[in-house]
């Protein structure tokens, strides 16, 4: 049986000190701590993949919190099954004692409780994700009703636009040429055309 630690921070700017300290307290050797500095949206991460190639039956993976393992709970459930059922490796989530598959003395009950907690977390996370999307959509709709422009500030229309617009409208120049003349992108030119028509 060997102990491994898995640490993830979302970007290179973030520090993993708190997670490293937790692993050191467990006396996990530095060479057995796998660190990824990237998003948790999927499990396509170099250190995580290396950890999966390294672990053997009977080993234990420690992670500080479930969101350090990943953010996509559907994928977390899938990886949890691969680790615990296929590879027969235990997982311990340090800040959530119910997610500790070492509770072998509890037998099936311990495994059932861990799986159940994970399912509940998955449901809560998915519900929250849907609620966030719904709130965002409602916020955007409310802002539009109030006439609030979302996104980047609009570029002021170039004073030379009317002349270029007339040339474009008469098909003397193309939209791409018109944008080049005004030193803007073609999409900005067409946005200006839309604003002109309105």
C-alpha cells in the first residue's frame, strides 16, 4: 500500500501551498504528490494521467477537497468508479470525512455511503450549474429590457463611415474593403451598418 497526493490549482498564478501542507501533514513524500495547474473541467491533465498510470491495487489517493479532483461532477463520478472499482484504489477527500473509501470495516455500507454522498454532490452541483445559467439568462434579459448594453463597449462610429457606407451600399467596394478603409474588423463594420439601418 502506497500513499499518493493529488493537488490541482486552476491556473499557474494560483498557489498550491495549502494543499501541499495537507499532504505533508500526512507524511506523503514529495515524489508521490501529483500537481496539475489547470482547469478542472475535465480529466485530461498530465499529472492526473501520470497518477492513474502509477497507482496500484491497495494504494490510497488523498485530495484536499472534491473540487480539487475536478469540477465536472459527471466526470468525477466516472473517475471515482475507475479508481475505486476498476483499479481497487482508495480515495480520501480530506475536508469531507464521508468521502473516505478506506472504511472497509463498514463493508458495503461504507462504500454505499461514499457513493451516495458523491451522487448527492453531483446532483447539487448540476442543479447549481443550471440555476447559475438560468440566473445569467434572466439577468441578460432584464438588462436588455432596460436598454443596457452587455459585453465590450461599442466603438464609436468613425466620422468617415457615412461616405464608406454609401460606397459599400452602391456595391463600389466590398464589406471587407470598407472595414479596411475604416481600420476596423468586418464584423464591426456590419454592426455599424445594422446601427445605421436602425
